[in-house]
C-alpha cells in the first residue's frame, strides 16, 4: 500500500558532502529534506576556520555546476600551484606543479565552515527543507518507500535515504552495516601559523617517523598545519606554550618556511581508516565519511565524498528522466559497486603510503628513497598521479 511521502529523498548529515548531495538533487527536481543532528551553521567569523580542505579540480567542477563556485568569500580561498614532498629518513623529495595538468593551480585550500555556510544558503534558495538539531536513529525499508525514525519519536517517509552522517554514522550502524579498517593510534594536530618566508602558493609536506606534517597555504599569507602524531606525542605537543609549539613545528618542517609563529587556537582529531562493508542497503545509500574515512596525508577525504555525490546524482538524474524509482535496488547496487570499488582502492592506497613512510628499517628507507627519486625523474608518472588526485577520469 502506497503511503504519503514527506520527500522523494531525505539526506541525513548537512556537512559539505551531504549539503552538496541535497542541493544537487533539489536542482534536479526532487523534493528533498536535509537533516542534521547539529545546530544550523553560522556565518564564518573574521578568523579563518581551523579545519580546512584541499579541494581538487573535480570537486570545484561539481560545486560550479551547483552554482556555488567560486565561493562568495573567494578572498578567503587560497589556490595552491605546487606541492613539495620530502622524506626525513631518506632525504629524497619530489615536486608537483600545476604545469603537469596544464592548469593554473592544483587545487584550493578552503575553510570547512565557509564552504558549508555557502552551501547552506544555496539550499534554502533551491527549496530544500532544512531540519537542524534533528537526530535520525534508524530506518525501515518497505516496498515503495523507507521510514526514517527520529530521536524525538517523529517518523518521516521518502523513496530514498542518504546517510552522510559522519564516520560514526548512527544510520549506518542501525542498518547493520559494518566497517573494515584500523585505528592509526594517531591524532592530527591543526593550527594556523605565520612564517618568516612566504608559502609561495605551495603545499609543503614532510614525512616524519611519527607521521606526515603538512603546511598548507592560506589566502591571508599564513599556513595551516596538519600534523599527524602518535597519541602521546600529540598530547605533549598540544601542551607546549605558543613559542615552544611554533618552534617544534619549525624543527619538524626543517624550517623550510623559516621561523614560525602560532597565530590561532590549536585542535586535534583522531585518525582512523574505515571503509563500510556495503555502501547501500534497501532504500539507503552511504556517502562521504559514513562510507569511508581515510588518512589525511593526501588531503582527499572530502574529494572522495564529493565524487560519491557526483556518481549517485548522475544515476538519480537518469532515473528521474526515465520516471524510475530513485530508491530502486538496482540503482543503489550500481552506485554501491562503482563507488565502493573506487573508494576502497583510494583508501587503501593512502593507508599503504602511511605504512611505507612509517618503515624505519634501512632497506625500506633506501627503497623508499629510490622510489621518490624515480618519481621526481619521471614527469609522465607524476602527471598520472596528479590527474588522479584532481579527479580526472583514467
């Protein structure tokens, strides 16, 4: 028996990935509701957000198609045109630059809060029903729809539910979908610093025995630190006073940008590899961190999530043109097969890199150095890697 629907699609999770999915589907003509357990986002303040993302060209293309790129706050967005990577143990290094892609830049460093706020404003204009401070706790799939159960006892119905509710996804857990991966036993320490030397629109990344350190260029001339450290070392570094902390970052980065000065608060978040065993269940699809959480060393987490959005929304656009059910099992199976394969490969490639650069045995260090020297000497290989990071088709 057909029941009254509250929406065609309900998206659970209003972060950058969930908001992008909701906006794309609303623009296709679907009736969409977007739920999030947190309060509605607020406008970015004068200080740049500590959490930033490195947006790939593929992500910028999707956002442009949604009408939100370039961002209204583009003066807060930094294009990076090069990347310099070096290894402490072997001394080897390699560089990427935008010329590899015949492009003006490799990507953009964007504040999480700025991008989320921009998307939130566009959602209202697109007619998406927004529900903040709303917790989804489970769902029941039926023949022609799904029932979404909320923490306050309310029930909503839609043809399709999208779980984009983070790494610990309550909806994924309620659906009985497990994850495979490992805890890195690390935390990523983040902060903004001023440097004596200009960042030169370059993303700087050094592999250290305890984990990678990245200094990402910000639009105001500062750099954003993302430093992966073992739990105990992260706690020690966070407890240092401002001057000691800045000096520790300088030592860890080999003072490539000269002396550093802490110019923000500090924060840290736990690192874990987790890939869902399935990306779909009846009337339910997983996207973003609910489907895959990856190591930040390659800066690809959000980009993988936005590729999930692109894949699913392309399938749903075709379904709508054909008058098909957006929650059809065959459609969700196609999405799950394509994205789990791609995301699993990327997630484990990043994990393999983390493992390789953590090796300290002399033969492993020597082999790693040879590989990095070879990469530096082979522009065609570097171009292939840069194209993959940019989201170009193989």
